[in-house]
C-alpha cells in the first residue's frame, strides 16, 4: 500500500464535505490532511509497517491495492 493512495482518498473525502470552519467534520478532515501531508515520510513509514502486519490485506484481496 502506498501512503499517497491513502492521502489521496483522505483529500477526496475532505473535498466532499462543504468547507465550513464551524463544522467539526470539515475541520477534522482538513487538519488531518494538512498534518499528514507535512509528515509524509513518517506516514509512509507507518503505512509500510502496517502493510507488513497485513492491515491492508482485505483491500488487496479485492484487487484494489498494490
């Protein structure tokens, strides 16, 4: 699994929510996306560790992951 794929999906979710700085859903998605974007090296390391543990196996079994 690539960290970029997860980040792209998070961004898609963020863009699906109307921008509203008073809405906790938008605030959460926006700030988590920003934080993870700034920490891509650490996030890729985390994703690689989780991949080794099989965390994405169901997704891969469906032919959707690398």
